[in-house]
């Protein structure tokens, strides 16, 4: 069994409230990802994105990773992890530096981003991401890549995402107990956006809404950059609990009924359709109208979508998401969800599944794999960026050596 490092592979581990998804992909020269293995297991010991039973989470992660290793015939040693929960917060900051050489270099860009991120962060918070939005050189605004441009002063705007340090440590502990190393933690909705969005949508303005079991994770793009991120601590498990209580059926059966028969819009369901509902305590199963089930599910979806709408409005970017909303995650797959969302938001809505993947693509062609596959795309981009930075650093050293020989240094 070969190690991940031997084959230029990246592993994404999405520890969700309902399910754990592990995906391993090989980095292809054209920049795409070739899926070589997938592992999945129901998640136990998680609640609203946080760990509430360490041992149960460790067992669930081990099962998912073992399935992945068996399928890909490789040994996993490190992973890129997702993180979510109401403790994830965001803020937009700016920084300014003088341009020493009058022409912007990569060092100047690094310095101005460092200035933007140098805001005080509480000791109990962990910095997850510093995402550049745009740059201003003197009076010219909205610059995407300032390297090589001339000016006296440069300003950068950046989107900063932080999380609770103890929450992050608990997740890392789960991974380390599985004898794995957590290379980096990535906010779930950011990872999902890497998998499901096109560049056109990012430029035009789009909102990714990842509706999982315990949380709704959101990220808003405008003009190609992230402007807002948020977490709403309610999601699909609320619907499962409603079905279980109202129809007096065990949680496991309620989840099955939700996945197989529920519809987010009752008008889309015929009154004649019936389903069998298992009872508790050994009682006989009952027959129920599918329309009645939809009458229970629709108000909950309305509540979730209204919470999402409120978050979009409060962000101040509602008018800047011309490409509409991309729903992803397990709860987004329900019949009628897209139609209901379009009716409520009055904008285009689609379900996002992973894009730009090769190999075993059919295994991950599902909204529930958006975060795990997005982690691979994120990892691939980091590898390319490091390689480019290394090359530019080598070029810079060579230029200095040449100028030294010419007597210009």
C-alpha cells in the first residue's frame, strides 16, 4: 500500500454533523483533480459542527478513512479538514504600505496583506483565513493583481475568518487520535465554493449556501472575491426531529423518510401518494399520506430559507449577487427545495455538485460531497501557489546575483 506523499495525492476530510466524507484526489497537470478514492460514514458525536463526544467522532473518522484507503489502495498520513459552527466569525479589514521600489513586488503584496491581518484577535480565537479582496494603488481602485504596477502607496482589503481555538483543537485531536496529521483547517462553505462555483458566478456575484445536518454555512462572492461568510446553527436535523416527533417514529426511520419521500413544497405532491411509517415500541407500522409529510416539512424549509434571506440582507450584499444562490449539502437535495427557494428569494437558484473532477467522478457527483471535493481543489491551489512563489523567489535571487556581477547591487 503506497503512502499519499508518494503519489502526489491530496486528502479532504469533511467531519459534518450528520456524515463524514473523506475523498482522496490526484493532482493532474492541467489543474484538475482525479478522484481515486472515497470513504463515507454516518457521523456520531457531533452537534452543530462541534465535537460533543470525542471517542464517537474518532470511531466515525476511522471508518471513513479505512474505507477510503481500501478503495484508493493508499495509506493516508495527513488531511485537509473542514470546520464549521456558530463560533466561526468574519470581518473585512484593510491595510496600507508605501511602495519602496515604486513598482509593486510580491514582497509589497505580502506586506500589505500582513498589515490588513494585523488586527487584534482575542486569545481564544484562531485565525483561519485571510482572503484578499482587492487593492488600491494611489487613486486607482479595484485592482485584482497589483504586481508590476507603479505607485507610491498601496492599500489592500481582505476578508478575515476566525474560529474558536478550543473548537478547532477538538477537531484536530479527533484526527490525531486516528494517527493522521491535520495540514490545514478550511471553513466548510469556502471549501464548498471551490467545488461548485464557476469563475463567471464569482465575478457576477453569488451566494453559496451549504445546508448540512447541523449548520447552514454561507459565503458571498462579488467581483471575484469573498465579501461575507456566516454560519446559521440550524439545518436539516431540525426537519428530521419534526418528522420523528409528529409521526412518532424513531430518528433513524425519520431520516430515511425525509431523504426518500419528503418534499419541500406540498403543492408538488399528490394527495393519493402514501408511505409506510414505522412506529416505536414494537407497534405496527402505519400508512400515511406523502402530502401530510410535506405539510410538516414545508414550514421548516420556509423557516430555514427566511434565516438565510435575513443573513443575506444584513450582509449588505443582496443587490450584488446577480448570479443568484447555489444550494449545496445534503438538505439542499430535497425535491422542491430549488423551486421553493426561487419563489422566496426571487432570484436564480441551483443545486451545486462538484465540478472539474476526473477519475471516479461518479462517486462524488452529489451535493453532499461538495465540501470534501472543495478541500481537494483548495489544496491543489495551495500547491500551485507555493510552486509559483518558489519560482518567483528563485528568479528574484538570480536577478540580484546578475545585478551584483554587473556592479548594480
